[in-house]
C-alpha cells in the first residue's frame, strides 16, 4: 500500500484513518446524488475499514484523492476487486464472456466533489487506476459501470477509452426518480489493459 502521485493528485490508499475525510466527501451534494444520499459518520467509517481490509487482503482498493498543490480533499476513486459470485458480477460476466476478467474482476470508479468537477480529475484518477491494473495486477480487462443517465461518469469512461458493452440492473437511481430502486439500469463499460 503506497501512495501514488499524478500530475495534480496525491492518491492515498483508504484506511480507517480516512473516515472523517470520507464523511466530508459524502456531504457534497453532487457526490450524495450518486451515492444514495449523504453518508453518516458510521457509514464513512465502515467504508474506510472495508477499504483498509481490501488493501491488506487483495493489494487493491480505492484511494482518497488530495490536490498536491494545496492538500485539499478532491474525492476518492480507483480500483476494486468485485466479489466473484455477487449478482452484479454475474451480470457483468454474462456481458463480457471473458474468463480472464472473471479470474481478476476489477472495477474502476470515482467520486469527485463539486468544486473539482469538469477539470479532468476523475479521468486522472481513472488513468492511474488503469495503469495499476496493467502494470501491477496483470489484469486483462477493467470494467466500470454507472446508472444509465449519469452522463458525467459515462463521459469519463469514454475519455478512458472504455467501450460500452451493455446494461445490467442493480440497486441505484432510475432517471426522474429521487429514491433508489432495486432494478435501476446501469451502463457497463470495459477496456482491455494489456
């Protein structure tokens, strides 16, 4: 577990010590919109602990992102290893039909606070994650998915040279509704990293 630097960011593996920053991040209106509302301190602590365990067990999880020039909290993002038999993973398996991805099921994602949106920050986090997947985790492919109507995240996926591979259904937002639904449509993108 080592920090990473990009041109503008310090990417730090999330652990329990980042619970307060995660809580602050998830009070942001834009982040809350796409993450089932604002987080409680306990939800932030639970996420931070889970990331710390994943880093220790899998050598991969999400980073918390700080602006290098100011130290300001920017967001979070990076890779996650998807659970092999989870319903979402099985749906993605059916779309990809790629046994190599199934043996190393990596997903890239991000959440950027409002004041740092539209500056290419999510793309910068995504590029760092894809480089890690290629250079250190010997992944064949990485996927990303978001609610069908999340045009901002889909745009980042396209900037990362990810290709739309189809849709799955999971708990999330349906366009035009404010409450989560169990069968929201999600757009899935994938990119080869080798």
